[in-house]
């Protein structure tokens, strides 16, 4: 089955893995570019509504927080997290992970 861009699921999955690998490689040298890869990947993970995806989303959130701190953009991260919390408040396992990983109180 093709998605809106005419890609198969397999092609889209491969492309996503390549982007994530590129982000890993560029973490130290280009943190702003890495944010443009990691941040948009978070909400699709949360929307998968399973514990593994939630854990991956929280891992990415922690990375995004770290990069935003380095770039003196903590307020932007707080705003992003402030959007995610009410949007996904019914996903109790996700909210519990945020709490246990120190992202919310």
C-alpha cells in the first residue's frame, strides 16, 4: 500500500531509520539539525499507543531536552512538553513514563 508520498510502508520505515541514524551521527556537531529530525518523530510514536512506542518517544524527548538546553532553548522545550501533556493526558502509561523519567511532576 502506498502512502500520500507514493511510498510503501517498507520504504517509509527504511527512510525513517536512515534519518534517525543521520541524527545520531550529527548529535555532537549539529544539534539544531538533529532537533529537526527528532522532534517531529515524537508525536507519531506516542500515537502508536503502545508501551514500546511510549518508551521510544520519552527517550527522544530526553534527547530533545538535552539539545535544547545546549542551544539555550529550554523554554521552547517546556512549551513543546506543555503541548504534549494535555494532548495525550488520557494515555496513562505514557504519562507515567514522563513522570518516572523526570519530565513531569
